[in-house]
C-alpha cells in the first residue's frame, strides 16, 4: 500500500517548522542538479565522445538521485503552498480507519464500592478514501531506488575504481550522494519496506542489460576500451556474471536490510524524543 501523501512530503521532527523542510528539499534538489550539470559539462570536455557520459552507472545514479530530489522538492513545495492557502485537505486524513472493540468490561473501584459496567460493543468506522497522488507514489519509488543505488556506487567505486586522484566531482558523485541519502533517512517521513528491494533490483537489472548490449555491440568507454567497467568485460563473462549475481542475491538484499534497520532506528529515536 502506498504511504499516506503527507509521508512523502513531510519531515520526521514536528518541532522543525514546515518552511525549513521545504527549504531543505529545494536546496538538495538545486545542489544535485547543479552537480549533474557541472559533471556533464566537465566530462563533455574531457571525453572524446561526450555521449559516453550516459553509459556509466555512476551517472545513471546521479540522474536518478537528481530526479528523486526534484520530485520530492516539487511535491513538498506544492503542498506547502496548498497548506498556506488552507487547501491542504490531505494532511491529517488517514486511510479506511476501522476500529472495533467488542465485549469491553468497564470497572471502577471508588470508596470501597465496585461499579461493574455491562459488556458493550463499540464500532467506529471511518471510510475515507484518499488516493495518493501520482507524484507522491513516484517520489516513493524513486527514493527506494536511489537509496540502495547511491550506497552501491560508494561501495564499488572507492575500493575498486578510485585511482588516487581526488576531484570534487569524484567525491560528490561517489560519496556525497550516499552521505546525503544516509542523513535524509533520519529527516524524511518516507517509510522503508524490506520487499521494496525489488526497485533497486529492477534498476540494476536494466543497467546490466544495457551494459551487456552496449559492450557486445562494440561500444567503448571514455578511454577507448571495449567495456564500460573492466570488471564488467562481457567478452570474459565469468567475472561479470559472478559480480552481478552477488549483487542481486547478496548485495542489494543486505543493503535493503541495512536501510530498513536505519529506518527502524529513526522511528525509535523519534519516539524517544517526542
């Protein structure tokens, strides 16, 4: 079931004013949009073929993250403006509340006298159906894809691909993305579900299929090699098949469990700090 609309556009900490969360979302969206544009410009200068920019998994994830941040910022700003005009009708509506209490005995002891109430049946049904807006659903799906993908980039790049030459774009695209998502899980109200590992799995599967087709059809990376990443050289399929299988069977599920644990920690901290 999709989350209530408010969960995709509200923060976790009620003491923080709503406008601050709007500014936070807008700043993140502008920050990553700026880095995406700058990264494309920088790579366009250094690559012999600028279109090669779009074959790298890092850049796919950066585009995905920027899209996620922009959708979240747009939804947050839109509903903040509605609320400021008194039109935020969906803020506090819950979905299909059905509460039934049967055979409830009421007891009270006062001044050595016992009053025993009769069995009662209480049934409260509120049947209010609110369709989660499409952009809130989109925000949730993008968020689930982005979280695992950014951490995956971080874990693969620094031990396997980092060449020792530090650059701002390298740090932003392979570290800051993951750090922001890890911090964001403690700010946003967006829920995390274990079964939603299917979304990053789909994303990685789509990229893997693209990688295979691109490499085997004669595509080159930015340095003229017949593969995008050396460990995904499909002319020698054993290594890339092993890597992809490990990611699908172990890597992404472990990441999703870790992210879910952080989500549960967020709920615990929120409960303790209320």
